[in-house]
C-alpha cells in the first residue's frame, strides 16, 4: 500500500505540467488504470421507509436553485468528514441526478485549485479525505473527492484519466495522460462531469479565480471528446470511439461555441473546408449568421466572399441588425464598399414591436434625386408612417389593398401586411420610418436615413 501511494505521487508530480483548462481554467492528472466498468455500489437507504429514491436523469427546475443554494451553504464543520458531508448533501435529494449536481456545486464552491502544486511542484495528497480538509486540489484531487462523496451516496461513479486540452495545450502537442474527470451512471447513461474546470480558472496572474462553470456538468459525450480523451477508450461513451490521432486533429473548441448551437456534426463537416483558419472564430461567427437566416451552405459562400478576420471585426456592427431580415450579403458589401459612410440607424420602438425587412436600403446616407425602393412589414402595428424632413405622412387605407402617403408615393399593402413604395428623394434632409404599436403607445422610430 505504501509503495503504491509513493508510485502514484511520483507519477502525479511528473504530469503536473499540463494543468490548465481551455479557457485558462485548470486541469491536472492522477493516473488511474481502469479496465472494466465498476459494479454498481449499494444505494443508501432513505431514513423514512415510506420514501423511495428513484434514479432519474433530470432535475426539477423549480428545485435546482434551492438545491444549489443548500450545497453552497453547507456548514464548514462538515469538511471534517466525507460521511457527514455526503449525508448533508444527499438529504434533500430525490434522485441520483440531484445528488450528482449537489456534489458538483459543493466542490465548485469549496475546493480551490492548487496553483502551488501546478506552478511550483509543491504536491499535496490528492485523496478525497485530504482534499476535504485542505480545500485545495489539482484535477486528481477534484476527481477523487467527487468519487468519495458519490460512493458514500450510493452513486455508480468512476474517475476517468486521460488527456485534456488545457492551458498548456497547443496544436500538434503530444497527447499524454494529464487530466482526470468523473462519470456517473444515471438511467443507463453515463453523465460526464469535469469538476476541476467547473470550479474556476487560473489567470495570467497565476492565481486561481473561482468561477462556476455550469457547462462542465452533464456534458454531451460527443462534445466532451473534443477536449477530453479517456486513456481507456471504453470511457469515451461516444457513438463511435476515436483514436488518439483523430482526437489530436479535432479543433480545441471552447464551451461557448457549443452553447451557441454549433453541433459536433457541423464542426466535423466543415473542419477540412476551413483548414488553416481560426476554427474557433469561425464557429463563434456561425450562430450569428444563422440568426440572419443563412443556411450552412450560404455561410460557406459568405466566407468565400469575405475574409474571416473582416467578418470578426464587423461582428458588433452586424449584430445590431439582427431580427430585421436585412440581407447579410448586402450589409457586408456596404460595410466594405469604398464609399462606406455607415449603416442606416436602427431603433427599438415602444411596445417591443419590430420591423421585418423585405427590401430596404442599408446605407445610412441616401443620395438626393434618386429613387429608392422600400418594402417592409411593421409587426402588429396599429398605424405606420414616414417622416420626411419633419413632415409626417400617414398611411391611409384605401379599400382593402391600397395604402397612400399623400405627396410621397402610391404604395400597396399585401395580405401579410407588407408595405412597399418607391421614394424620390428630391430634397436633402432626413427620412424616418415610424409606427404606433397601439393607441396607448406613442409612435416609435424603426429606421432613420439622411438624404444628401
């Protein structure tokens, strides 16, 4: 037993050099050799015989906030005993997922990453008991205390060792055993958890910054495999296991990418297409353009027409026009045109109403003595009008299908409410498209142009 502990300590010291997460968070390593899935431990019996503890893969949203708060407020005296702490955390839980969540939240609140061990090799024991008392751990300790508490609660739980694409990772780096995380079997599926990365991050100041990262609780195995490669391939829990070489070739995708709706399948489908580009930025940009209604193929066309770095630089300006159905290609062409003077000013009118664009100029400045076509749909608005050089021109209904703005144009309104007209900008000044959502609301401006 003593020889085994010394061996584990030596190996842990050798592997501390790869210990931070993909967002400057923290990973470390405790070598764990696992060949078979463990037998399911006996469950704790409820104190009240009339109660049952049924395993389930969900947490009632109405209970989660209270459960999280209880975990965070656990009395400090419980840090002297795994058994007492486990009993406290398990007491209000109705199922295994709630127990697992309680452990995850408690660890994030109470265990700090041991930066002395990572940066200066001052290693400490990483058993669950020692971590509980010290309140410090590297990834092996995070995994061990999670398992210790889970075992005490009767969870079917394993520690997984392997590689994590953390702080010291770079493209082409050697894939070594440098990290440890956790899996809990609930309702015939394995719930993957990284309590180290969920607790916070180590910044450039080499200090630990506690920052609860919800993302690392119950991670989809198809997403987890981008940053975590188990040394035992049985613990990948993916539809198809991958080899080390395939794992190394996967982009080091950060959590916010998948949070924004990019799927693992989409990432794999476009990896080859954007080889040599910053895949991380590409996948961060994709959701923005999908919100403009672009398909995947249209996004590819977009990146062929416009430089990725340019798309990244213009992101903030583009985001302002979400929900207006402006042609993203028209906007980008305008942003990159030699005579670019700005995009049309957009406002959010009272009542939370919007304006669906069919065909509108995107330029902020319209030229004098030129005809422009305007087609749009004021959403659920009682009245709409345009203000041309401080003169109001109200839409006047003429029968069922016609609208007219006296002195400006003859337009039409379709059955879907869309308005269309052509305007001759014969005078310099300003043009506003406005609408009144309801009788109780004032008119609000949707768009404003300058005419020169």
